[in-house]
């Protein structure tokens, strides 16, 4: 939010220190209680006609443009395949703790729909799965066994995109793997191949006439990052010898979300080329557990976009 707007709002309210009072002088519970009462007073003034108008106008509130039954079947197909390959399915809450995306990642809080009671509407399930992975691994003493999780979740993000068919909420299929560094990039090699193999199998079953290209993106200039990229490229070429693989070098400041290496999978169909899968390694579980030996890989498939491809809507 623009600082000039905040300053102007404080002056017009007649309380010059309004912003610092709310952010610095009230505890989280006090601020929450205040906001709950503000919302109660505001909702008492809403008429049924105003509510219907708000439903029509609010871009966050409308239903998705997919057939509910066929979309659920696609979700189940993804989750069943993931479970058969060792990924435990989760049904996540529609909300997550306030700061889930911004405290451990680099997502600006303005891109997330913040809520009351210390929550936000879930904007990225992999962040929540990092929380769950950290909790489970801490409770079990950080075993060398990797914890694999999966979910199909409806995300909501508040930033606007000028893209045909884009809606603020959309379905995503996510995979995460959390484990221990055992040297020689073993965690990275094993689990990147595991994620890519699952997606490759899924897309081959759904779109047998399509092809898939793997893209590895080396995100930094440090020697270890280049070694990681080279090691993973060799491993993937060995495991998927007939799949096209491209490696690219990105500037260090190109993004702050993934660390070391990012990967993507591009779906090539008769109708077009679609970058439908994105993933990479992060340091989220290291931060959450205060443990530098922890490793985390997260990835996601644009499930709603895939449904539209399957149904000829793209």
C-alpha cells in the first residue's frame, strides 16, 4: 500500500498515529478483536440487495468455470496416482496462518487475501505442506526417510493477471517431498525424478498424443548450484532418455522463491505449447525447523488449466 495513502488516511481520520497504533501498539489478539467488531458493525448494514450486488461484482466470489463432476474426477485421478507412488494425500483447510506465504517465502502479502483471526485464504498449498512436513518431521526426530505429501486444492490470489480465462481462484495439484541431506545431492536427484516421473505418467495417460519437455533452471552463479544443475541434468537424461530436456541459466535476482534450482514441464499438444508444471527446491523447512540439514522440494500442476486443455477450452 502506498505510504502517501496511509498518511492521508490517518490525517482524514483525525488520528495521526492510527496506523502505528494498529500495527505496533495493539497485540495480535487485540487487533483481531477490534476487527471482528468492525466487521460485525459493517455486516449489520448490508441489505440483501447489496449482498447480491456484492456477489455479482466481487471478483473473488464467483464459481469456477469448470464442470464440477468431471473436475473432481480429474482431481481423484491425480490423487490416486500420487498415493500409488507413495505421496500421502491431504485435504487442506481453506485458510492458513497469516504470513504462510510471506514469512518463509518471498510473496508480498498484498498478493494474498488476508483474513481475521490470524489467518489468510490459502494462496499456495506447498507453503502449507511445508508447515505440515516440518511439524511431522520434527515430531518424528528428523528421520532420513523422506515424507511425500500430495493435495488438490483451490488457491486464491489477489493480484490481477491480464490473461484470457484467468480467475482469482483456481485448482492446483501439488506434490511435496521433505527429507534429510545425506550428501552427493542424493535427496535432490531421487525426489526430482520422483516428481517428474509422476507428472510424466499422468500426462501420458491423459494426453497420449502429446509430448512433454523438461526444463531445468539454474538460479545462481555459485559453484554448488552449477554442480547441482549438472548432476540433476545427467540423472534425468539417464532416467528419461527419450524426453527432451533443456537447461537454462537465470540471473541470481530473477526470482527469490526457489533456491538453487527450479524445474518446469512444458506440455506440447497439437493445439499448442503450455508450461503447465512448475517446481523447485526451497529452504522453507530449514527456516521452520531451524535445521540446515533439512531439504524440501515442492511442485504444482495447473489442474484447472489442464482440465480446460482436456475439454478443448484452451
